[in-house]
């Protein structure tokens, strides 16, 4: 009886973990293919919450209040953004925002909203239905955050916004 119970538990665990891996892989594939619909927000966790909004199709209600929230992008720039994240192996870990915590898509790890130095929120549309369309990339190292921010800022002509964010890291 104990053996049967153990086998059932093992099968349940392996099925659920493989299903989580499949969802992660599908999400990752959809993200890489989503350069036509990708909208990004780069957020620095500091005393003042400062973020940069990079969007391809969103309408910002009042960009005059803060033009850093309405940086227009293109498919080519989104491809370069994805390649920067891949180059730094940041796409290997994707997170969801669940109940004010970042939950790793591949494990049980959770992080508080204030733990990372910088987060990159990626929102996209994809072809499949078995994926998450709003994922986060967490950067915990201050030096790496500045390095990635410098690379991303080279894609856009908003030096003021990126310089301001760099100071807040």
C-alpha cells in the first residue's frame, strides 16, 4: 500500500512539474516571438518608484506629466531588447507577480517586491493560450542593472530618462 501511495505521489509531482516546465517553455517561446506586441516597463526599486515605459501600441493618457512612461519602440528595437536580455541570461528566469511577491515560473522561489534592484516587466500577446503574457525579469545586482540599463538606453533617444533611472539604482 505504501509503495502504491509513493508511486502516486511521485507521478503527481512529476506530472505537475513537467506541466510547469511546459508552461515556462511556451511562455518563453511566445515572448521571443512577440516583438510585434511587446510592451516593457523598466522599474527601479528605490524610495521613489521610478519606471520607464517602452511601448509599441499602448496609448498613454497624459505623457506630458512624465514623458519617460511613453517611449515608443519598434519591432526591431524589441528584438534587440530581447537579445540583450538573452545575452545576460536574464530570460532563463521569468517571474509572475502574485499577491505582491515575485514567483519563479520554474520553482517555488519567491521574492518580495523590494528585493530586486531593477525589474523589467514584459507584456505581450502570443498565439498560444497556454502561457503567461505578463512576466517579470528580476535583477538583483546593482552593477548588472546599470550595465543592462546602459545597453537598453543605446536603443532609444531618451537619455534624460535613462540617466535619471541610472542614478536611482
